């Protein structure tokens, strides 16, 4: 949502905000220590894939943490948020105890605050730009924990408001994929009066939120509440439907769909292309996590079990790698290890996940890169040959790139290897729709900020446009696409002139 | 090993190598199913033509220098398996692997030729050529490091 600086300043001058500002002196706010998120004990939580690690703040903890926030005149935290949530406004609502109002502030801009509060990399976004970090060199206000608190409070209160819907305009719009990008798009479009159908290839709605991110970080119940809300608002969900295979985009056009949003994500696993990589026992993080999260392979009596092993090696340093290695631990691995070619500092995973992984006994081999897999006589992987790396001198871009140290090779025993070295866009839509401009990476090309592709009635966003990115960016794209598709459709079918 | 009779002979050989590389990429481009990969290989072909032009200028008397500092070798390609160039659906990752490996073998060729020759002027030309190839390889390695080796 576009909001002027003036609007934000005026909001800050509202009577209740001024009262709060006066109530506690800045000096006293500063003496409060940052709240610690209550956690399940590591030795307990590793017994199940479905025990959430973070337990959430109590109302007292949340109000106390909210008091730390200085309600800055110039809230730099908002600049750190990819969708510019009005952060001080929601936090101050928590400080005054109006939690439902706090949640509604979040929802002005974010379609999935309970999700983002749990999975956003806050330490490199809003929290990094917090006054405490920038000016006082102290821990940031726990914006993410507070976001989660407000969203959870609303959900648990049972008082989730269904937004007002515009009168139905009868125009049919199809959404391809049901990840965070598609869900936020669908929500905005149904509010505007469109007839929205979401087509999902899998049997579950939610994209990576369901099949990728494990329940110990993001319980399915949290996502389901959002999906049910959309259902109540009139969004239709069609599962087990692969657009481009079950039916083509052209078929859908013939069925009366006037425009399309492609949110088909980046679910194509990438491999390293090193010798032995196709041995048995080596699988992509995608397959590994999907089997556990979506098909219940963690259950002892599962019909679709996943490979378990004594020594599990996970290659990579992102969230996907952390989720895989922690899943391996929960499936009973004695030794679960991360092998990552750069140093810990460069790991793209959220800091909290790395911290939790260490608490759970995950081993880390950084500046280490696999160069070959060795299989036994049955073709099953038994060892990984790795090589130590060192960081080279900074290059023109200022980056220190890892360089192999020759002669440093050694082997690690591995009964299962999970490769989590990145993903590529799902190729089906880019390859099957004629006239769609696609980059060499396989991402769909769109007009920036409009999210419109080379085919005027096809919009796209999220990972299919960005490659692997984040939930909040995917969600933001969905909202931008909805706003612009609305203009496009109104002008074309309802002969309404819309101000741009 | 190939015999060279003059510096021009060496440069002609290298110019021809660049042209062959360009032709190789042009052929691949024609074979690809997807437009974006056709475009990619056509761009690689153009880059090779650029290298050829640079060598032709040197042959025509343009001065060249060998940099003192060694070109960084990220050694990314060294451990990767060969790409099957028969297939028509090469991915961008595979295209980069192919290009890195090609530049690497050209580098190795000129480096070996430099070591094998005793003539100082010829050695200098070979080293210059090796350095050029190392630079080309680094360009692909950086692209690979930035875009393929990105975990999420
Ligand atoms: C294991 C893992 C952990 C992650 N952790 C984090 C994190 O902590 N924080 C964070 O911000 N980001 C994280 N990410 C990244 C984040 O999840 C993604 O950026 C985000 O989900 C992208 O959303 P999306 O809507 O574009 O696509 P997705 O969530 O990928 O959803 C795409 C959906 O489209 C469906 N689909 C594809 N093709 C078709 C078709 N032809 N027809 C019908 N349906 C189709 C797919 O089945 C899928 O359900 C993580 C990713 C993974 C894999």
C-alpha cells in the first residue's frame, strides 16, 4: 500500500500515540532488555517434525517488548520492510494492549502476517534498520516476534474479520499455483469483486509454506486459517490440476478466464553436476522435504517412507539446507551435517535457523565443498569426497569468492545426502505458453512493479519471476499484480477509465 | 605438438580457434528448443567473435601487455562432469559449465605451448593468449558463482 511520509507523520501525532510517547521516557525504554522468544527444549523438539520450536510471546512479554520501540519520527525500520508495513503503528497498538488493532494494521499491507512473523529474515530487513541497531548498537526491537504475536492473537481470538468485498463483477480470473504469492493475489482480487479460481498441481494448497517449510517452523494450521479465510471470501481452490498438462492456458481461456496470474514458484531442484551425484541415497531437498511435510514420511508406518540414515550430509547453507538437516535429525540421524562452500557469515539462512540447528546438535562443515560421491557395490552412496576452500581476495564487486585448496581433500561417511544448492523456476508454464518472454534463467519476464508479462492478460510474480526469493517478496508481487490487473481488466471489460 | 613458424602463425592459429568456438556456439544455438537458450549461445558466439577481433588487431600491430598479476582461478569447472552437447534442452547452468570448461582447455593449451617453446617472443604471445582465456573463464565462473551457486 502506498503511503505518504505525511500520512505516517500524522498517524504518529494521533492523541493515543502522543500519550504513549509521553508515558515512558526514552531512557527507560532503552533499559528494557530485548525479549527472548520462549522455545521448546532442543532434546524434546528433535523427537518430532511437528513440535514448533518458537512458542510465541505472552501478552505481557509482547507489551513490554513493544515499549522498547521509540516510535521514531523517522521510522527507518519501515524502509527495511519490502512491503513497508507501518511498523511503529502496529507495535504501539501492542504497547497499549489493542492487539486486534495491531493485527489489522499488519493486514493493511501483508496478507500473511502470521507466516511472515515466523519466516521473514527480519535481521536483514526491518530489524537491521531499527533505531537500536543503527544508533545505539543494541539488539533491535523484536519486530518479527511482535508481528507473530499480533497475528496469532487475532487468529486464536476467533475474531478474524472477513474484509468487505466489492460487488461481484463476474470476470473470471485464474491463478496458477497456490504459494504465498498466489494467495495474496487471490485475496486482493476477490476483494475487488473478481471470480477467482486457484489451480494447484499438488494435493495441498500453500506451495512452499506447506511442502517446503517444516511444521517445526511454520505449523500447517497457521497457513490453513489463511486459506480458509480466502475460501470464505469466495476463492475457489482446485487441487491436483497442473496448468500446461491437465489443461493448457488456452483451454482455460476458452472456459472464460479473462486473465491469469502465474505464481508457479521455483520448485525445480538444482544439482551440482559432480561425479557420482546420481547414486542412490542422494536426493534433492525438495523431494526430501516434500516427502516428509506433505506425505507424512516421518511417521513410522508411512506408506511413502523417506530414506533414513545414520549419517546424513546436507549440502548448502540456505533455509532449505537448514530445514533439511534439522528434518534429518528429527528422523533419527545420529549425525546430521551441513557441508557449505562459503563461510558461516555468508550463509543465506536466517540466523535464527542456524542458531536453532546448532542447539539441536547439527554439525557444520563450512568452507568445505563436495567434489565427488562414492557409492557402494549396490550403487548406494557411502561417502562424500570434499575439499576445503579458502576465501580469495575481494574482487571488483567486493566479494570474496571461495577457492579450493588443492590437496585438502578428505572423505565423509554418508548414508543419505540431501542436495540443497538452490532451485530453478518450474519450467512448465515458461516452456508451454507461446509468446511468453522468458529469461535465460527460466524466469518469466515482467514489467517491473506492474508484474505484467509479454502477454497482456498474463501477470506473474514470486519465485517464477525472481528465482528463489522470499515469502514477503512473493507476497508483495501478488499484491502489485492484483492492483495492476484490476486496472487492465476494468479498462478492457468494464469500460472504466482508471487513474494510473 | 603443433609446429609454429612465426608469431603470425601463432596468432592465425588462435584466431582460427576463436572462430571455431564461435561456430560451435552458433550450432548449439540452432539446436536449442528454447528461445532464451538460443539467445544465450548466440551471445557466447558473439563473445568469441569479439575475442577473434581482438587477436586480429594484435596481428595487425596493436600493442599488447601481459598483466603481472595472475588471473584468479576459481576452479569451479574443474570438478564438474561434462555436459552432453547432443541434447537440445541444455539449461543455463549447463551452458555455463560448458563455457567454463571450453575456456579452461584453451587456457591449458596455450599454457602448455608457452612451456614447450624456447623462443622468448613466441612464449610471450602464448602467455598473452593463455591470460586472455583465463579472463574469459573467470567471467563465466563469476556468473556461475553469482547465479548458480546461490542457495535459498
Ligand atoms: C525449504 C524452504 C525453506 C524456505 N524458508 C524461507 C524462509 O524461512 N523465509 C522466507 O522468506 N522464504 C523462505 N523460502 C523461500 C520461499 O518459500 C519462497 O520464496 C516462496 O514460497 C515463493 O512463493 P511463490 O508463491 O512464488 O511460490 P511457491 O511457494 O513455490 O508456490 C508455487 C506453487 O505453484 C505450484 N505449481 C507450479 N507449477 C504449476 C502448474 N503448472 N500448475 C499448477 N500449479 C503449479 C507448485 O506446486 C507450488 O505449490 C524457503 C523455501 C524453501 C524451499
